[in-house]
């Protein structure tokens, strides 16, 4: 049994939470773990939905980031998934954090993160949250309008301000430019206002839109930011930081790869903000770090078999309707808010059989609570389990308990060698060394076994 043989349970403090992390050697894969936990749930008569969270994947993403964008410091966007184990992992490995509220700032500070590793990246802030940022010495914050400058002058006059410009990819999955960001001419005017108020503007930020599908947007945004830097210089202001925001994909099979964005960002930075300029470059990636680390497993709680008469009327319709214990009011809120699409996987140990058209529904009484209108699946039984991968971004962070249905619980796992770097970050620098050989699978990221094997090799190398 996996649990007794290759898995070691470790207890870790993450702020106020006490977490159990299951570490294992490279003979175990995430799929093994998911399948074992399903079997264990069956043995124990448990039906609750759960997430398997692979912290090794988060670590590996950070390696990839530091390898491909070594000049850009990631400030993880907490809004995307504020899971304590994810925050603790990234905090231990030295990333910064993008917080949007007092509660997010509190959570990150509780992990022992210094306030200068936080950017309060919300251009339209609540007054009491600004006061809290001032009290806790969180000084970096964004703005994009004049009234906000007056608020900041009054409530947090020593803030280090970052001017957010509008630079959206019109094809991004979630457009943010309709709500935030000053166009370049307005941004230039705002610099003058800030100067007149004696405020300290340190840089420019943008967000091309969450789920960017068009890498060009970054190149354009960086050139517009350079125009604002030039204007600042002309009026005697010295900007020192560029924040290239979020939008980087994190799931398998994303419409655009991280590498494609890197290929646009790196030359644009080299052209407009070369290393010799001394400009500090940061980013606010959210989904990049968490999307693929979270696998959700749900239980079939009910089933409807469509009768022959109805099937004859709707020949494209499902033959089976399955009702599961998480839905659009829970983790699958991503279908609405994040415009996500999801794929279902049937655990491999169920006896394979003929595929049928099926639909999958959440547990609430609302007709909108549909996860998949059409999926081809073997006939399933009540009590069996279904698997959804890539469920880490904008899922559990925004879920509710509508109708009294509980959120899934979390099982944290990590390959031991990768987790060693979290326990002892000095090992991380050895592992995060840029690699010259290709390190990706077709899907853009190392397989679990490769990750674990490489990490083990590199830890050995760094210790010898
Ligand atoms: N920064 C800001 C200001 C955001 O609003 C968001 C997402 O909405 C992010 C960063 C993270 O974006 P992503 O998850 O696409 O990287």
C-alpha cells in the first residue's frame, strides 16, 4: 500500500494552519496517489470530494520561471488560489506576493513574509485596507486614477506607487482592461498629479488580461510602459520598477505556452529595459503556479437513466446524467467566472466498457449547476469517482457552500526531493540553475517522475 510503503507524512506550519504534507520518492506518480486515495476513501466508506495538491508541481513551476525569466521576480497573485500550503511553499522559496485586500495581506504576513515582498496590486482600494497596509509597512501599491492618488496622499503618504496602464490582450479569457488601467496619455497626466502631491511613484505595471492568448500583447505593453518611463524622466521623476502583471498559462494544453510568452517578453525587456538600465522587473503570475498542481476528485452521488422515448426525441442528448458532490457553486465556479472548460477522467481501475453520452451535474438544486453537458464515458455507478485535472486556478478560491454542500478537502503531496528545497531553500538555488537542455514534455512541463528524478539528481550533485 502506497501510504505505508513509500509515503512519509510531515507536519508543516503555514501561518495559522497546521498542514500534513505527504512526501514520496520517485517511484510514485501523482496518478498513483490519486488512485490510491480513491481506494482508501472506498475502504473507509468516505464519499467527500477532495483535491490532491502536488506541491512539487508548484516548486517545478518556480524552477521553470526562474530558468526562463531570470530577471523577472514573480509576486504570486494570491487571489488565484490562497491555499495555505501553496502560499507557504512559495514563501519558503522566496517569491513575492500580489495581494488585493487586507485579508490577503494578513494571510501572507502571517507566513513570516516581509512587507517589502508584497505588492498591494489593486488600483481602487478600500480606505481601511490602505490604512492597514500603512500600519503593516506594505508600501508598494498600484493606482490608475486621480481620486486614488488623493486617498493615498491622505492615508499612506509614504507608499511606493506603481502606475497601472491599460494594455490588454483583447482576446484574453478574462479582460481586465474594461475595469482597470490608465491609457498612456492619461498615465502621463497622472504622473504630473502624483508629482504635484509629492508622492513617490516608483514604476509602471500592466495586466494583459488573465488567460492571455496573444503573446504580442506583452510586447506592446512593455513598449507603452517605456513611453511612460520616458515621460517620467522628462518631468524629473525617476522610475525604477516595471511590473509585467499576470496572464501566464498554467494548465496542460493551454492555447498559448509559457515559452511563447517568454519569447515575446524577453526581447521586449532587452530592447526597452535592458539589464544595464538597472530597472527592477517584477510580475504577478497567478494561474501559472497553481493550475496544474490541483487535481479534483468527486463522487457520483446520484444517477438518472434517460428512457428510450426521451432518447429518441433528443438523439444527441445524454443517455446518463450523473450528479456529483462539487459543482458550479463550488470549485466549478471557474466555468462561470474564469470561462474555463474542464475535461473528465474516469479512474483507470474501473472495468472499461462501452462509451455512452453522459452529462455531469453539481449537487445543488439549481439547473445552472451543470459541469459538463456532454462527455463520452463508460456507464458509471453511484459511489464511483471522477477526476478533473488542472483545477488549481480560480476554483476553490471563489467557491461557496450554497445549499449546504461542503467544499472538498485537500490532500497535499510532493516528491521528497522537490519538497527538500522548501524545507531548506539553500538547496533550491542548486536546483534552479538555468538548464541548457530541453526540460519540457510536449505539454510544456516535466512529468512527475522526471521532476522527482531531476530534483534527486540535482540535490545529490549540489551536496557532492
Ligand atoms: N494581478 C492582477 C492585478 C490581477 O487582477 C490578476 C488576475 O485577475 C493577476 C495578477 C493574476 O492573473 P493570472 O492568474 O492570469 O496570472
